[in-house]
C-alpha cells in the first residue's frame, strides 16, 4: 500500500513538473514571438526620416525607448545560448532591472512582466531544475501580489459608503424582481433587473458624497 502511494506521489510530482516546464517554454516562446512581431512592425532603418518635431514629442521618445528595450531583449534571447555564464547572467540581470523600472512606471502590465521574467530565466539559467523553481517563484510572487491587491481593494470597498449602499440596494432589488410575476413595459426579467440596478447605481453615485465621520476629540 505504501509503495503504491509512493508511486502515485511520484507520478503527481512528475506531472506537475512537466506542466511547469511546458508553461515556462510556452511563455518564453510567446515572449519571443511578441517581441519579434513588434520589431518587424517598426520602421526600417532606411525609411525616410520622420518629422523632427514629431520625433521629439514625449510619446515618440517613449515609443523609441520601448523599441530599443525590445531589441535588447530579442538580442539577448537570440545570443544567450552562445554567451559565457558570466555575460549571460549579467545581461539577464540588467534586463530584469529594466523590467522592474518599466513595471513600476506602468509601462508593463503584470502579465507582461511575468512572461518576460520567465523568458529571461529560461534563456539565462541552464539547469532545468533551477529554471522550473525560479519560474515558479516568479509565478508565486505575482499571485501573492495579486491577492494582496484584491484584498486591499475589498477593504477599501468596505469603507466606501456609496458602494455599501449600492450593495444593499442590489440585494433588495434582486429579491423584489425575482418575486415578480410580470414586468413593466413588456421587459424580460433580466432586462428589468438590469434597468433597476442601473437606476440604483445612478441614484446612489450621483448623490452628494456622505460626510466623513470625524473622530471625537477628548
């Protein structure tokens, strides 16, 4: 019996490991394709020069900066197999810091950052076991951050008087509509419910914001 359980446990571990490996490779391939597609869409080197005034705008500079970053990333993914360990790790760390900066500046979404970080791990780390463990660490870290943001958002909503008023109205309206046998204007139940909820949202959120309670002074 114990031997059978051991085999089952090993089988599950192998399946989990393979799933992570496949996920890592899919993420890296997707990253490479996305970067290459954007680079292919960029103007060719021999194309006519753009309007200097337009090229000097913040938007144009940000776009060119993004293209340069993508070229660096693509170059690293291409060259990584032929680099020595020290150079490969150094370039990967530099790109990782750039991902940090762009993510903090909201130039990269969390999903883009995860994909790029896993791609860097896959290109920079030669040991398959380390690739898997480091990739899983990235995934776990972002899952934790997402959970923390969701919890913070939920806590903020609990303190929002308008949101709480709407949730109370929503519960009451749903109960009322579900108890009705017919609906005004020939509307279906879903359409009437949607209309009532929309009216409640507009009434609550267009009303003056409730005054904040101030703590009593001793």
